[in-house]
């Protein structure tokens, strides 16, 4: 990986929109320190890198279950007359029971490479695989966390780690099943883990947060204790939670509490900008309006939500209410931010019977509007300085290939539009930079071949006797 400290591009997508002839400079820590518009080359400084096309900010992936990449695509067959999220989950549990720490690291390295090549420059890892095969603690309690951190460090992706509190199998303290034994921790135990991890999360490439798995998997008392504990450790730490993903989950929550899931959270937790509500697919109008106004992030995972038959998010209303949102690859049936943006837009078109839903009053180009919104929401959910190409933020960015057949001869805004809607999504990316380090060469990560080979071997091993 290389680190020149400045690039010049004919076009760059800044938070304010497209600018021409832009000189971008970052420091040795990988943070933007100077952005000059309207600059004319040549430059006296020979270290300035000239790009092969427009520069756009990298997108933070705000929701990832890394281990699930190894069985993505392998559940697309009918196992029950009414296959659903819940029957898919049974297969996922069986798979999770077999993973070793070494296998997790191999899978993570590959999926992190896939993310970078596709334009994700950081990831929020919603990590709930904690215990050994028998549900017992490893001798080193952060054994599986360490696997993820090694993989992220080797590949070069930024990471927000979200250790998950998972205690019950359903609402009203329903006992966890034996298949969930690797996920279970007490609240005290998870807080001890967080305190132990704090020293490992120093530096701009890492952030520590927490994730109560869902309202069905934690008690109200445990949720409050966890929020208090992480707030004492870090008052600004991100808090992520699965919420209102399935209709049956909403019905079960109402039977338990008399309230819908997001409604219950609004009434019982101090929701603010630290919170990311993952999925939030099934909100009513009141929940949508009130949650949006509190500044929480809606964590959307469009390809996974489509794959699992979750439903369609109230995207247009959320945006009209000023709601913040970002995207994640979740179960990794697809690892590509452009593909998820396309899926989000197209699901809305199918539902609304209209086109160009993702455009805003200030941005008529759908790809531009959605890209910048996903950057801002992903940054907030990550708790890291990832809000785009501006001074003080991380130098995470993509260079589009202006010679690609889908982009050639177009204006920069149309190039981005064709990258999202009319290319094969990542083939039009020339380079990806994370914290000022170039991680790819002509769109391919420097560790691609080795990681792909190792991943295939691990998956084959896991599928034996599956």
C-alpha cells in the first residue's frame, strides 16, 4: 500500500457538490488537511498523484455480520413450504456453530477486501459470535474479536466494532435455544469485555461501540444497564440495535409490551444521534416522524432485506422528516454499496409507482443525493470522522475510471449515476484509498488472490457435513 500525501483530480464530489480542478492534501495520519478548488497544474511538488477519473468519498458500511458471507447464496432453495427470515435463521445458526477463530479471520479478511474493492472504506461490525462450540468462554475472552481486528488491520479497512449483548431467544425473557449458545453473555460480562477492549481502540482506524441485539434478545433492565455502562465508558459511543425487521417481530413486541418496537424504544430509551436503528422496516407514521426528528440513523440493508423478505422501508417519509440514513451489507448476499443504493431506489419505485425517489430538493441527481446521504449517515453510525471530502475528515475515497465503457465521455455527475445504475457496480472503480493509503491497483485489492483462495478453502471445509 502506498501513501502519497496529495492528489489532483479534474472533478471531486465534496459535501457541497461537484467541484473542478481540485487539489486534495492529507497528513501522515490519513486526515484531510487542505482542499483547494480551481487549481491549475503542473505542480512543483512531484509527489502529487494525478487521478484516472472523478473522486468521490468512500461509503461507510454501517451493518455487517462478517461470518455470514461464507454461506451467502447457499440458502436459496425451498426448505419449508413458507420459507422466511425465520427458516433462514435456523440455517445461519447451524453454520455459526462450526466456525473457529482462524476461520472467522479468513472470512473477515476476504469480505473486508470485497468491501474495499466495491467502495466501502470502513465497516461497523455487529459482532455476536462470542463463545466456543460448547457455549463456554475462550481462555482469552476477546478471542473472536481479535480475529476480526487482525483481519481489518491486514486488509486496511477502518472498523467500528459493536460487541453484541444477546441473552434471550424471544420477548419476555424466553430462554435462548441451544443453537444460540455461542452468542450469550451477561450484561456485566459484556461491559467487562468493553472495558478490556478500550486500550485496543486507540487511533483513527478503530472505534468501539455496542449493540444490544434486539428487543427480543435483551430485557429492558439489561438494555438500560448496557446503555448506562457504555455511556460511562464513552459518552459518544455508537449504539446499534436490530429493530422492527419483521412483521411477526412487531406483533410479538405488541403482545409483550402493548407497543410497537420503535415506539417502545422511543418511550423507554434516550434515543439520540448515537443510536442506529438497523432495518426499522416496519414503523408506523408516528414512529417514523418522531425517530427521524431525534437524529437517530436508520441503518438500511436493502439487498439483505430483499433477500430475507423483510419488507420496504418508509424511505420517502423518512427523508421528508429530515431522517438520517446509511447502508450496510448485513448478511453479505451482496457486498457493494452501489448495488444496495440501486436496490433501495428500485424498491421504492416498485412500491410508489414513480421514479427518482432518492433525489432531494437540493439534488436532482439520484446517485449523487443518495451517495452523499449514505456517507453522512454511515459516518454518524460509525462514530468516526468519515463525513466526506472535507478538512478534518478521513481521507477515504474512490477514484472512478473515466475510461470505463459505462462512464467514458460523460460529465462527473453522470459518471457517478452510471456507476450506480448502469455499470457492473465495482468494475468502474479505478482505485480505493483508506486513510490516505491506496489499497487497490486498477480496482483490485493487493491481497485479493491470496484472500480469495483462503476463503474458498474455509468455506469448503465448513460445508462438509453441513
